[in-house]
């Protein structure tokens, strides 16, 4: 019985050590914003690269079939996240993001009816959220929200944009 105790304890401690530190092989994550898709049929995908356990750089791409929606029909932008949780690469986070987007505004005219005004704009903003990962750190679930302000053109500078969602992700 004593001969089995030592190998069992060694296996137990080796397994505990493997769970205490993040898997260094999983530096990238691809996410799909399922919450935004279910609410508005907008497709939003994101990529996140972990610089270390507390900071990541990422990018977001979204497509919408209605160019008059809140953030237009196409958007792309970077983000920088800082994680504050006890678990590496997960927990509460704050982010700064930029977003270039295009769309259309419907303008009512009395003579010709409605006409569309195409626009493109760049916005910067801040956000926060929370991320949970599985024990293997292979899959992630996050809830986030944020808002930003348009920087150009001048007629849209008083408008705010927002980002929100429930995203599922896979790390590789």
C-alpha cells in the first residue's frame, strides 16, 4: 500500500501544477459574437492574441445586411485589453477599441422621396466585460459592452456607437 501512495501523490501534484499556469501554447483566440447575431443577425467575429497573461491585442470584423443599422453594414477595428482576474487570460477586463465603419443614412426629401447618404466613419471607445474559460483553457465565453464616439466626419461627431455581446471562442 505504501508503494502505491508515492506514485499516486506524484501524479496528483503533477496534475495540480499543470492547472495552475496557463497553457503557453494557446496564445490566440477566435470568437463569434453569438449574442449580437441572435439579437440583430449581425455577424461579428474577433481575433485576440495574448501578449502575456494580463494583456492582449485583437481585432474585430462585423458585417450586417442592413446598411442603415446602428453601426452601419461593415466595420473593422483593433482593441487592446487588460485582464484583472485571478485566473490568467480570463476574468474581468477593460478595453480600448477603435472602429472604422460604413453605412447609409436615409434622408427624407419632399420632392424626390427618400434617398440614401453613404458614409464612413472612425470611432474610438472603451469597454469592459468578463471572460470565463474551461479548465483546459481551450474554450471561452465572454460578456462585454462598451461605447465610443465618432471622430469624423464632422456631421457624425456628436453620435455615439456601442459594442455589446455574448461571445464564444476557441483558443489555439
